[in-house]
């Protein structure tokens, strides 16, 4: 093998050269599936490939261009700018002279800002180029609506262990390496659905083989040791996993919550970020059903700050399990959001006169604080019949405790107080 060829990463050398050799994405390329039908009919259209790294987005775009005999221009949004787009458009116009279509492939298209995306939009509309974008981020959030409306989004899934097994086996055979099925399965599992990662791992292992060219369990152990799982802070996978953790807590699954917590740590997530999210869960999903949950989460956060790993992570694991097992209530969260909506959609109501402070004689003369009832002077320290909302909202009831945990007691207390309000001889805003 020449030096120039060996310098090319194995993942690049192993790209399939024909669509029939492309593994995975059967939901798009299988018989009678949407993308397959479009390719078989020769009806190319602009499209966006959305999926995690290493699932074949670039390769698929190249194979489509080859299948349809289209000129292929590859641009990386990380490195390119408007000048590069204009250059690509000029090249596409030259291809039109020869009656040949051009696929303009933009890798990591979510990295382009609005102006850069707008720069090639007219040429997508007039057919100068067929736009194919690749992104690991949700196109709904990262791609301009104008461009998104002119392209079909195809979601590519992480590769299965079976597909990765075939990819690793094929690469080993081509390189002349000997590897057992058990070691292939280990690499496939560690690659987390990412073919590029799998090939990089086996290439690292291949650099360590002896004259027997055998990738032994010892070599694979060295390669896999310390390799982080697939996890992109700030990307879709990051938010998917924190969503899974939150929903497991809300669903009272201690096992599920602890699993996703450990997955995030294993992927390299900052523990203090998780600690902050646990505090949010304690208020949003447990609330006053078990107020101890909030204190426990704050204690776990403090432990992580003071002691670090692994003591802090164990304290957070304790908090995760407690949150999952605790009685659930979103009554405070619901009331909070309802009031925020009412405030946003209503006038700025004045503070009722009886609730205003009157530190000066002039203010007292103007009625500030008039009629205020000092609760401690009332029976059971409760001014029955009083109202503390603006008059326009006098009948509103925002906080409605659930019949679980401590909120069951709170609900009983509030029902008792409201009944006293109904029976009171004096009722504010009657």
C-alpha cells in the first residue's frame, strides 16, 4: 500500500462505491420506500439528511450523485462562506451547458447562518443546483423555513450492531487482519451506531497488531479503554438523553432515571449541569408533594461542587432515585405558568388599596392600606373573606394541590380556608 493511500483514514477508504453496498437506512432505501422510489424514477429533489454522526449522510449523497449521473460538489459549512457558494453555483451553471444536473452537498449545513443559507436559495428554486444538506441537528430549529420548505427531510438512524458487524468484518478482511466475532461485537457495541467511529477504532487496533495480524482481546481492550460514548453536548443526543432522564423521573422509574443519568456521565456530560436539572425536576414534578426532594437535590449539587467525582456523582444518583420514587405533583409548576400567561395577556392591574403600604400621613389620607386586616389579629391567624388578588381576578384559583404526598394535607387546609371565606361575614369584592 502506498504512503498516500495509507495516509487516508480507513473510514474514508471503506466508503461503499455503489448503492447496493450501502448498509443501513432500510426505512429510506428499502423496496418501495420513499427515497428509493425517487431514485429509481430519476426524480431528484432537494433533501436534508438528518442523523447522528457516522451513519452515512455524506456517502449516501455521493452515491445518489453517482446513480443519477449528477455532478457532485461537496462543501463543508464549517469552512465555507458565501464566496464558496457562489463559486459552486458558477460551476453548476457550466454543468447545465452540458445538460448535466449538479448536486450541491453541504455538510453540517446547520453551521451556516441565515445569510449563508439565503445565498444559495435562489439557485435551489430555479433548479441550478439540487441541494442536499447533512446535519446532526434538528432541521426545524437550525434550517431557514424558506430552505426547509423546498427540501424533503430524511431522518437517518444510528446503524444497528448487525450493520456495524458487517462493516468491521469487511474492513478487517480487506486489511488482512484476523479478528474473532466476539471482538467485532465489542467494537460494534462501543461504536454506538457510528460506522466512522467503528472503523477508527479498528484502525487504531490495526496499528498495534504483531506479525500474525491478529486483533486480540488484549489489543481491543487497549483501544476501547477510556473511549467515551457517543454524546454531543448541545446537540440533539444531549437533549434526548436529558429528556429521557427527566421523563423517567416523572414516570417514577428509578431504574430508567438512574440508567440515563449514568449514560450522560459516561458520555462526558458536566455533572453540575445534571445537578441543576435535578433541582428543576424537584420543583417541576415533585413540588410540595415532597418538599424534601428539593433540599436533597441541592445537597447533592453541593456535594458535587465540594467533593467532585465520584462522591458527588453518587450523591446525585441518590437524589435521582429519590426523585423517581417521590410522590408527584406539578401543581406549583402549573399554577406558576398559568399566572405568567395571565400576566402576559392582561393589563397591569393596580395593587388593591388595602394591600398598599402607607408609610406617610399623606398616603394614609389617600386611602393607602385602608381596610387591611392584620392576619395575626384574626381567629387562627386567618382573615376569612379577605382577597389578595386584584379585583379583576378575584375568583381565580391558580394553585390546586393534588391528592398525593404532603399536598394532600395542603389541599385539605386550603379547602378549609376557602370554606371559611364563603361563610365569612365580610367578603372583599363582594
